[in-house]
């Protein structure tokens, strides 16, 4: 299994979200990447993994996959109503 590395920005984002009472730990981010509910392609070879946080929110994780590791660029919560329009 590939190593998962976090950018400084992604780590800071988890800290900032915690100050707003949105607690996201690194294990949940890793789970979102390894076992997403949904995955999308983004710009410049980026992928976006999505995993449910609760009844109304999802976590979106933007990352790049390299041969040796996966690099988490950023992450953010979003409303399910915006991202789950099936």
C-alpha cells in the first residue's frame, strides 16, 4: 500500500477546521482516499476523493498519486446537497 503524505497546507487546514468545531483527523482523511464514497478527476492530474462526514456534510480530499506515494494537497468539507446530485 502506498504511503500517504500530507502537504503543510492540508495539515494547517485540519487545524483551522478544528477551530470551527469540524474535527477531521488524519486517519479519516487517509480512509477517504483509500476507500472513497466517490472519486472525481480535477485539474492538473489531481483527484478528488469524497467521503461522508455526517448527514449533511462530505469531506473532499484533493490529492495527487505518484508511483511511490499519494500526496494530499488540500481538503475541505462541503454540503452533500452540492456534491451529491445523483
